[in-house]
């Protein structure tokens, strides 16, 4: 049987109707495409499909994005050891296979949209729609090149079987991404009438992040960090952080000024419906009838994450639910009428004031179990008595169906991208200015001055700490550590699962031929279904 490359079939995605659910759902055939996609209505439907691919990518439990870092460790048998501790990471790891496959499926949808952009009828938003598809394709390639290094750069719509692809050098892939985003920034508008579409600020944010990431590579250019800072500042556009941190991820508050681009689930979004599994893994174990959520202790916060927030940093309370009600969703839906089951104070003032805290709402708090911060919080065997990471809490009960948007780019991160770029370009003063805007927003009322830093405080470790405080659980951390070359050192220091492997005398990152498992492995399916040689990454054996 003739081999068709699995990516997944880049070759057969549009040519054979049984190759993907996307084909079946949209009923795409060559005849339909020729007649439908050349109209405004048809082309708009195709562009909407490019946005839908984001949901395919972000639907699974976010092990690829968050596991095996300094922030979370595997604490349940269902968590994949291959991604939480690296030792068993191989080309057969299912989550890596799915990630690779979904990215190429999504790229092919974008390729199709860009192909028909040259054929469809002219209409008012055509340039913008072209830029939106270009942005999404560039973003998918950015995820690929960071994760796998050299990858196949496929930019044309594939409508017939292809049996072999070459791996394009990562340097060329980065240049392609930068070129595409540089074009997209001139095609998309500053604002969109449909909330959720790509805007100029989102493209500027991503350009900044791509330049920043390439700047660390051996093939990076001398101007990369300067370009990253310039594009980050362009994305900021003089806008301060005006949304309080606890409201950035507030219930039904996804449409806020901090969000530059997101995977849409909210009813006010461009495309509504669907669900994801980003609420489940952070625990604690909650599976009772009527709780309105289902959670497991799959990715447990490390001691480092629980303790990195300062006394006056409100981001802890904006990240973790330190008051657990019964039912769990009562905290969101009816807090004044929900019994408090657990309270988790962590600052000196909170711990000293527990009696006053209880008295402030005696009806709901009289039976609350108060569990102050201690090593018990970060014990892997502690399944149900620690603060839950609540940024993506999804409510599913008889009365309410709510799935939180997943933020891909938001202004709080843009400031930190600018700070890192300024630090790397030698301007610690401007780096401190950008960080201080983030910390000003994070400060508890009246303690803004206590949160400010100086240029002398700014180091790469400080920026990584600040990114942990601001962005925990948002899907950036593995890429942060990989970008900065700190994946091995910081997980060895802060991840107890990985630390214990080192202490046993083994190196969890040690791979084939003495190479380290920093890049992800190319999935076996991609290699075995290629008609010629498709090289594996050095640390892995096929």
C-alpha cells in the first residue's frame, strides 16, 4: 500500500474525505471548495474553521504545555510520566503524537484559507481574513519549532498524496514565522467588530515573543532582542494594566482589556460552544455529585509555586482559590449562600487574622477547616486539602454550562516579554519599568510601593519568577524554560518528582547517545509512514 505521510495526512487531509473529522463536519470536497470558498460567505466559513483548529489543539489536558516544569509535578497515576518526568519520553508518547498531528492538521486548514484568499471574490474584510489565517499558521509553526526543532515547512494547500517531506532547518522556520507575522501585522486592523478575531496588538505580541525566543538560539540575530522589545511596546501601545488581576480570569469576564487573543468558548466570543480540559488537572480531588466541577490531583503545584508570591502580592489569590465552598461552584454562583468548607491562609496577616475572618461571615464560615500554608500543601499524597488553581474553572451543572476561554496572548505577559527583551539587550532600567507595571497591578491595596523593584533586581531568574507569579497554569512555562535554557536546572531544583530521580543517581533528561531530552521526539507515525528517511531528534531512538 502506498504510504501517505501522517502529518496527518498532510497529503490526504483535503483529498480523502475519511481522513479527518474536520472534513466530515464541513463536508469539504474539491467541487464544494471551488464553488463555495470563492464566495464571501464560503470564505468566511473557511476562516472560521481556522479559528476552530485552536480548540482542537487546546482541548486536551495541558500536559504538553505545563507538565515537567518547576511549577507542577505529577501526583497521580493518570498523569503521563513521559511528560512529567522525562525518563520514559519516547517517540511513541501519545500526547506528543497528538500535539504534532493536530498542529499539522491545523496548518493545513490555514494553508487552504490562504490558497483561496487569492481566488475568492473581493470583499471588505478580505485582507484582514488573510492576515488572520497567516497569524494562526505562524503561531502553529512557532509551537512546532520550539517543541521539535527542525520541522517540515509546508506552506501550500495539499490536495493530493505526498509520501515524503524534508525537515526544514529551525533557523529557516523562524525566519518564515517572522516574515509571516510581519506581513500579518499590516493586514489585520487594530480593532475587530467581532470580538475574538486577531488584531494588530495580538500580532505585535507574537512577533515580540518569536524574536525573543530566536534571540537565545545560536542562529539568532544581534537585533532580535531589540526587535522583541520594540514589538512588545507596540503591542502595549501605551496601555496600562487596568484590569485588576482577580478580574482577569473572573467568572464570565473573558472579554476584558488584558486579553489580546484567546481560544474562544465564552458566549460573547466570535465562536461559542465546545469545551476543554484545562480546569481538571490542578486538583484538589473534587468529584462529588452537585459540586459542579470535576478535578483531579494530576499536576500538583510545587513548593516553589506556592511560596513564590510575596506578602503583598494579590496574584496568589487571583490564581488559587483559597476559599473552597460546598458546592465548589458556589464560590462563583452564590458565594453569600454557600458553606465554606476550607480556608487556606498564606500570608502572616491572613494567618494571624483567622478568627476575624471566620466572624466576618459566621453563618457560612463557622465550620470551615482552616489549613494555613505548610509543607502539607505541596505533598503529592495530599489529594484534597490545598488551594485549587482556578484560572480555567469550568462549571457544568444542571443550571449552568460555562467553559473559560484560554488566553494565548494577554497584556500582562506582553509587559514581561518587553522586560526580558530589554534585559537581554542590556537595558535593565527599562526592564524594571515594564516589570513594575505588572507588579503595581498585582499589589494589594496600599502596598504598591512595597512591590516596586529597581534595575539592580532584574535578572533572568527574577523574570522567570515573575512569569511564574503572573502566568502560572496558562500554558507558557515549558516554553519559558526551554527558551531560556533552564529546563533542566530549574526542574532539578524545584520539581520534587524530577529531583528525586536525580537523587537516585539517574538523569531523567539523559537520552540516546548522551543527548538531552530538551526537544520533543518526532512521533513514530511521522517517521514510519514517510516513504524515505525522516530524521529523529538526537536524544531519541526510533
